[in-house]
C-alpha cells in the first residue's frame, strides 16, 4: 500500500512541477506579452500608431445620433370623433339655453301652427322677457357657469333682435361657431396644447363669416370675443396616442442611422502618451494587438486552467491504466512535450506581436511535439497532447486561430505515423505532414477572415511545419536515448534479419534462431489481437533466447540428433546451465546495444517458473528437493508484451516436442494451449501482469489459429521412387 502511495505521489509531483513550468513560460518568460494594462479613461503609457488600416465603429457617437433621430420623431395621434361630436353638441346646447331664456317655459310648439312644407320649422310661442331676466336665466345654467356676462349679453341681444325682427342672426352665429370649432378640432388637440389653445382663442378671436348687418347692430369685436369664448369653453383634447406605431417609427428611424466610422490608416496616430483613452481608441489598440498581452487578472485566471490540464492527464492515464502510466520515462516525456508545446505557442504569439507580423502565428511549429508523440508514445498520448495544446493556447490568451492550430497540428502526425512505420517511411511522411499544415492554416484563415494576404499564410505555415517536422525527425534518436525509449521504426530495425544480434544468433544457434522466428510470429499476432505493441512483442521474441548462443548444444533445438549432453549431468547441473541463458542473454543484449524495453523479454519470458523436467528428475531420487532450486532466474512478466512472449515461447516448444512424431489437429492443439495456460496461471506467473481475462481469451484464440496453421496435417503424396520406376519400365 505504501509503495502505491509513493507511486501516486511521484506522479502528482511531476504534474505540479510541469504545471508550474508551463505557467512560468506562459506569463514570465515572455513578459513582453504584457504590453499594456489599461482601461478606458486611463492615460496612455506611451504613444501608439496604427500598424495597418482598420475601421472602428464609434458606438457612443452612433448612439447619440440615434437618440437625436428618435427625438425628432413626433408622437403619432389619432382623432377621437366621439369627442369632436361632444364638443359640437356642447355648443348646440349653449345656444338652446339662450333661446330658452326668452320664454317663461321650455320651448312649446303647436302642431296646429306647424307648416306642412318640407324644410319649414315649427313656430315657437315666445314671451318677451326683459333683457336682465334673460341674462339671469342663462347665467344660472351650468353650461354658462364659466362664461363671462359680456358674452351672454351679446347672445341675448342677438336673440332678442331676431325675435323682434324675425331674423336668424343667432342661427347664423351658431353655425359659424360650430364651423370654427370643427376646424380647430379636426386639427387635433392633445392635453398639453389644450390650455394654450384656449388662451390663444380668447386673446386672438377668429374672423367670422357673418352678415355685415349684424356688425351694425353689435360691434364685430364683441361678437368675435363671444364666439371665441364659447369655442374655448367646449374644446376637448381629442387626440389618442398610438404608442405601438410611434415606437415602430422610432425603431425604423434608429435603424436608418448610419454608424459613425473612425478610420485609421497605416502610420496614423492612435493616441499620444498621457492622453486619456477613449472607447474608440481602446478598441483600436485592441484590434492592433496592443492589448493582447495578459493582465495579472488573466494570468491568475490561467492558473486553474493550466493545472486542470495536468490533473486531467493524471486521472486519465490512471483511469485507463495506459502503459505510459506505468513507465515514468514515457510519462515524463509526455509532460515535457506539453511544456515544449506551451513554449512554441507562447513564443509564436510573442514574435508575431513583437515584429508586427500577424501571419507569423500560422508558422507555429506545434507539429514538432506531435511527430515525437506519435513516434515515441501512442495515439492516446497524442490526443491528450492535442487537447492540452488547444487549452494552453486558450489559457495563454491566444486567439481562436492559435487555439485551432495548436489542437489540430499536434494530433495531425498520428494520421500518417502508424506502428509499422520505419525510418525510411517516416522520412517520406514528414513531407506529407508538412504539406497538411498549410491546409489547416487555410481553414483557420477562411474561418477568421484575416485581412492579410493568403499567400503569406500558406508560405509561413509550410515553412514552419517543414522546419518543425524535420527537426523532430532529426532528434528522435537523441530523445529516445535520453528517455530510454524505443521507437516503432527502431523496433523494425531490431527485427531485421541483418541485425548483428540476430546474425550472431543464427550463426551460433540455428535451431534457437528458427524457434525465435516462430515465437515472434505467434507473439506478433497475439499482441495485435489485444491492442498491445505487436512490433515490440516480435522484437522481444527474436532476442529472448539470445543467451543460448553461449552453450547452444545444451538445448535440444540445436542438437540435431547428436548426443544430449544432459545425459552426463545431474539435474541440478543441467538446471544451472539452462537457466543461465537469461543472464547470458542480458549481457549479450547490452553488447549489441539492444534497448532495455526489448531485452526485458529475455528477463521475463520464463518468469520464475520451474524447470519441471529436471525438477521431476531430481524429485524421483530426492523426494525432499526444494522447488525453488529449479526455478528460472528471471522475473515475472510485468507487461502485456512479455506475458504474451512467455506463453508463445512455452507453446512453441511444447507443440514442437509433441507433434514431432504425431499429427496435430484442432483438439490436440487446444489441449496443449489449455495445459500451458493453466500451468502458468496456477504457478502465479501472471501476478504482476496487467493482462485481463478478456485479453487471455483473445490471446488463446490467436495462438490456437496460429498453431493450427503451423502444425496442419499434410497430404500424403505417392512415393516418387515408385513412380519413377514405373516410367522407366514403360
């Protein structure tokens, strides 16, 4: 348990250290990226000029122009005809009141006195009251409660004159009053203008279209004043505000206002040192990239993002139990690549801003880490690297273009670099990877619609990608050596028959060499079946018995019918010789500079299993013999590849021994496979292996098919000698 805690603590320590380094690179190593930390209204720390032409919309002035335009839109009213009718009816009622004041009773009409002609009016019985009494009767009316006595006198005088002389001046006056009132009402009256309109009427009475004879009887100014007062008293606010229509009109007017554009040409002064920064100037500085440097707020906000990336990596590889998780060197390489990616992303952003070459960011050499990851690690690590690169670009304040480039270019090499790639193929695929970077750059350019030339982007992307990929190709061997890793094409070189180690094995132990080739085929297919490194499994198999070259004749596959030397040795002596091929193999592997990851197969292909043949032989004469004295000197398998190698080695030997003089079939092969698997499992040889039960099932299935292909039943052909004799007789 303590060992496990130490293991996790070490991984967390790696994460914290590298996370801190990434933050340092992002915000301390490139302080120039913190160009200015200002806000609107601050005084500019220096003088800025426009590096290129841009147009800025002045939002404030545009908004002011819109407000002015909106204020110019008058309210929209509609006229209420019902209110118009009420006003006119009020005037009618006032004139009726005057007529009623001439009689003791209400107007009385006699049907007998009605003239039956069309348009004739009924006669009215009138009692001639005195003028004073008439005025008193009228002023008592509610309708005239606010009307001046002088106006009432005018109406009474006209009314009495009509009665005495049978004229119709009062009716004419009523019609003219209604006409004047209607004209005023038709123009619309709102609450705000009503009082002012009444005052205007009283102070400037309207001209009237009346008989000149009437003006002889009563002065014109008296009549006009009376009419004005009557109209003013009956006027009503007849306008109804149409709010929806008004708002629609204001919106249309606001939309029609053209934005205020501020243009900056290359070399124009944006702002002088010490000048207060306006919103337009702030936007211009931001567009020019002068504000792209991070403030302390952004730096602080980036801390949880950066460390979240590394914590995510920790839990991701722990959860999936990836091989990188169990290999400190591979885990450190992945973290180092993320660190380098951060350096490239920040460096590219810095130089593009410092030299005012915006398109330089398209030359970001991020594919450098992608090539190394795809070659030295695996696809999962490359995907994690891609995601980390995108998030790091985002955390560092990079624009969306740099984020996209960081994410895509980091994972792109994995499309072209597969497990079976060798050094010769990798050199050619480097060109393909380099050619794809301009395509990615074009996609980003098309999306962002940058305002610089496309040819500049494509050329910089091509050169940046080519430089990065060639650099990665050139130093892969050094990285491999520093971190003690082995590339896929290095494994391919090790599996080449012309490798000095394999030539040595072939020359000194031909039987073992042939055995190793068969084991390599079995291991390769089984590893591929469960998603393990098939090239590594094959390379391990080719060198797993390299130590047998020290005493080749002590192993049955190299005896070729000669006497078995073990017949003259004790079981313990034979055991010492047999199991020494592990230690001898390690020495030879180091001599031939075989990577540690490959010669691990030498150390683990037997585990610490028992040499059962010699153990049983010794047990037959010594019942108290210790089983541990007859165990191999190796370690139990710790990887999927060495586990597969252990089974493949045992199965090849068992099948070769059993089917040397016996035909094989599916059932017999299955019997051997089950026996070997049960033996290794029961002997606890898988205690340290990451293999799963599902993996074991797939491995058994692969071995079954492979061995059936190797040991299939042959067709019995006729004796060629007998056929030849028959031909001679003919």
